[in-house]
C-alpha cells in the first residue's frame, strides 16, 4: 500500500510540475515557431532577391546575347555562302573539263568503233574465204563423190541381181526336184 501511496505521490508531483512547466513549454514552442517562420521568410526574401538579380542580369545581358546570336547566324550564313560558292566553282571546273575532254572522248569512242568494225569485217572476210575454199574443195571432190556413189549403186544393184538370180535358181531347183 505504501508503494501505491508513494507512487500516487510521485504521480501527483509530476502532474504539478508538468502544469507549472506547461506555460514555459508553450512559450518555447511559440518562440521556436516564430523563429522558424522568421527564418523561412528570410530565406524566401533572399531567394526573391536572388531571382530579381538574376532577372535583372538576364535583362541586362539580353541585348548582348541577341547580338552574339545574330553575329553567329551571320557568320554561319557567310560560311554557307562561301561553301556554296566553292562548290559551284568546282562544278563549273568539272563541267569545263568535261566539255574540253568530250571531243577526245568522242574520238576515242569513234576509233574503238572503227577498230571493232574493221575486226568484224576481217573476220567476215576470213570466214568468206574459208567458205569459198570449202566450196571449191566440194566442187573438186563432187565428180569423185558422184563416181563413188554411182559405183556403190552399181555394186549394190549387181549384188541384188546376183541374190535375185540365186533365189530364182534355188526356187527353180526346188520346183524341179521331186519331194522326198
């Protein structure tokens, strides 16, 4: 029981102490909140000042920046024009060179065509010569060939006649002999 009394006494003292300290605690929390609020306002004010300075600096530098960009665009344009002019010059030189070389190229092509034509004509002439020789040889050999063919025909005819006569003789002999 004593413990309970001691315990209750301690609890009461704690409650009294808490009640006594509560206004101080509230005042501390209020002071802390005010300090935090003041700090946040100071930060916001500082940031607003920095933002204002940045904006002023940007406004101040804008004409210079625009001038730089304009100068860069003009430089780029001049560079592109120079490149185009150079390319046009190269193209003109190539065209002049092609025009200069065209007659020589046409002459080379004409010479090549003439050479090809002469080669073809020589081949045709050679082939015609060979054909004429073959024809002459055939004409020369034709009487001998005809004679050989005539002799072969006569030999074949004589052979056929001999065979026919032999068959006739065999048939007659078979007719004349009595059956056995």
